[in-house]
C-alpha cells in the first residue's frame, strides 16, 4: 500500500488517478502514524518550497518523512516534493529542506552563460537522458516527460543523478535517487507512457517491500 502525504500542497487528484490506472493500492493521509505503516511513501508538491516546509515542520510530517526514509522503505518525491528532499532552497529566502539528498534548489536565471535569454518557468516536454542506474528505469528507454518549474536542483554529487533533461545550456536533474529515496522533477502522472512506466516501477518497489514483510 502506497501512502500519499497530504499536506495541502500536492496535486493529489492526478497522482492518485495515475495509481488507480496502474491498479496500485494507495491511501491519502495527513496522519503520521498511518503514513509510517505504508509500504512506500509518495510526497507530491506544487507551490513554494518555504510554504511547504513550514507546513511539514509545523505538522510533524517533516520528521515523519525522515523517519520513514530511515526504515529503508521506498520514498518518492514528485516536482516540489522532489526538491524538498534536498538540503535547502533559495525560494522566498533561504529555507532548509528535508536534507535526505545532497544539493540545493535555485531559480533558473533566465540567461545562458552566453547571455541568451530563455523562458522561466521551464514548461513543456523534454527528453530524458539516463545518467545512472535505478530500479525506476527498469525496461524503459529515454523518452519525453512534462516539466513545469521555475526552480531546479543543483548538486555536486553526480551519483544521485539518475536522469537529466537539457534546457538551453543546462542539464536539469530530472530523476534523482540514492538508496531507497527517489525523486522526479517532472510530473510522471502527466507524462504519457514514460511517466506511467516510471510510476509502475515505483509501485513494484512498494509491492516488493510488502512481500518482504
């Protein structure tokens, strides 16, 4: 059973509908105790990093997510949910994140190194380029996925990068992972067959975890 964290800033409808299409059992909850019992945890997110962390800290859900990560059970952050897994963000002032992965979150500058202007937010379809190994990529090939974001992850730890997407002169971390912790910057639930394939592989991790218990 996949637990979806409801902290008031997630796109719960589209994520839950995607899991339904995959026949993956799930529940949506704000309860720390219920969520800790899940076989896998999904942290969605739309909006401001600072606002999200304020809610997670005030409700105790931030501590719960860290505790869940420590159990070794699969944890997936989507869009803002992925960014929250990192150390800090500069959005609306410097804000500490969940610190489960190394790196920080910064806003796209809107200009390339050569001074060419580009659009912010980064919105639209970009092709993934696989840069690491992950069970999320099982039986999948590089395809296009759908991004909508103005902030992106910057990390010096290349081993956490699973896939990137090129945006002008930048390599944008698109899928990240270390151990049982995974993140997707794009919206897999809106990314056609590729997105559903990635979510399917995550649901398989949840099923495997359940069978081990």
